[in-house]
């Protein structure tokens, strides 16, 4: 079994009070705040990671099809995807 990645993906922005489900298009989903947490490991094997570190997030649940997704809170700091970070470093090195 493959281990999960070390870094959580960048979360999509908050979609408002009546979001559209990305799977079925239904308008309306429940909303629940989830605090940041560290990685989850098996209690009997601390070398086996079963879920990655998760940032502070808003958990959505479609009221029609049951699909779940996470969104960034409104006060979340802006994030830069990993590809953009590496591109910026290459640009700085090229200027030096």
C-alpha cells in the first residue's frame, strides 16, 4: 500500500452560503469547521501514516448526493502551490 503524500493539497476558496456541489451540481451543502491537525498514524505502528497533516478547513457535505469536500476558511493565509514556489526559486537563481 502506498503512503499518503507529506503535504496536503491547496484548498479551494470558501464558496459562500449556498455552494454548488462539484459532483452533482446541487445547490446546498452542510458546513462544519475542522481545526488543523497533524498526521494520523496507526496506534500499533507509528511508522505507518494513514492520513496526512490537514490544515484548518471548512468541511462541506452535499445534501443531495453526499459528496464531501474541504474549503479554505475566509481568514486563511494565501497559499502558493508547490509548482509556483519552485518556479520562483528558479527565477531568483537565474537572476543571481
